[in-house]
C-alpha cells in the first residue's frame, strides 16, 4: 500500500448558494491537486449550507436537496475531479425518489460517485431521515470510512467503521461555538467576524478555548488513537447561517497526534501524507486485537433506554 496524500479544507460557505460554494470547492481543489494531494475533504453540507435550513418545511428541504448520484452537484464535483485528477469529498442534502430527505456526504473521483454516507444522527431539521448503514470504501488502495459530525461523538460508530476495515475516516463537521451543558461552551459573537482582521486576537482566543478547539481536543485525538486510524476532520470557518464557526480543520494520525491543521481565519487547506506503517505501530492496533467481544457483546448490543438509571458502585 502506497503513501496517501490527503487535504482537508475549511471555507465560509454561503447558505443556499450552491454555485458560489461549488466555485470555492473548485478553487481549493485546484490548490490541493497542485500540491500533490490525491483527495480533498470539505465540511458537512458545504455545497448547500447547513443551519439556515433549521426551520425549513418539508417542501423547502426537497427544493434544496438533490438526488445522488444524478443531481447537478455530484456531476459538477465529478467534473472537478476529472479536471484536477483528485478525489473530492463534500456534503449536501439528498432526496430519494420517495421524497425522503437525508444528510449526505459523497466521495467522487474522475469516474463519478465512489461512496455516499447518510448521516446516522441528523438533528438540524425534523424532516431529515437518519441513515442506517456504515460506509467503507476503497480509495487509492486505502480503506476509507465516512462519519458525519455527531456520528463521531457516538464512539460505537467509529469503532464499527474501523472493524469494517476503515484505515482513514473522513469526519466532516459544522461544529463548535454553540451552547451546551458542558463547561465553557457557548456562541462566539458574530459581530467579531465583521472585522476579523482587527479582531483576530480575540477571535483566536475564543476559537481556541473551551467553546472550540479545547473541546475538540478532548475527543478527536482519542477517536484516532483508540482505533488506530487516520482522522480527517473538516469544519466550516466563519458564518453558518447566524452562527460563527471556528474552522481548525485537521488531520490526526493513529497515534493521536495532529499532522496538519488550518490555523488562519480564511479559506484554507492543509495536506498530510498518510503512511501505512502507523496503522499497525499505533497502540490502537494492539487494543483492537486484544478485544474480547464475548465479554461485552450482549452489553454493547442492549436496547437503548434513555430512562435507565446509572448505578454508582
């Protein structure tokens, strides 16, 4: 298996403006290909926009969504992949021929659609239906998986995707800088973004604190470390609807170390070269081989009961 150069990007997408977003995707894809990347990953719903659809009606969602692979956006991505000889991973709302809406993320190359993942845990709009399958596919001799945003916070999803063979998991997000019950969480004032150059120090402090990157560092490296996989994290920078997001798209290796990270307040990409040796040298490889499924098969598979009481021993 050969080394694999992968890019992850951050950019400020425009709500509902597919033409604009696809043009930015084209520009960043060209830059990645010129630097030798064989794949580039963008954030969740980067083509359509994301949280602006929070209160959309079912018909509005259907008007925004596209069929996959027969929609215009996948066709456009395929043209970019042909033009620059690179695989592209990007997100949008999908509709099927029954009128069901999904949150989707696709991988295309010059031949067309390679893989599609439907978000397992959607919540932005009640008219979105959850996906019900894991996604693992071949890309340049590597086994790759996709998990969208909240999918990655449920640790069983990352382990299941790994056990299905994934060596690289693409993790597109629109996350951070939102209220939560966790300490330190909250919005970042959108007024700061109106003059981001003048407010750059304050923005960086907010973006890197518990509202943003410090929270991400509590779990993202652990997903990569525990499963001995490369995690390719992509996130929006700037305004998403009325919310300000902090970017910091990054690639984390199987040791849990950051290989490359977007650190500007602008549209940006970074590239890392993935090597197969880390997949078996990392501690997570040993942990997987040391599992004893007979001990916890029935526990892990128990039906979920949100009212189940926690017993403290």
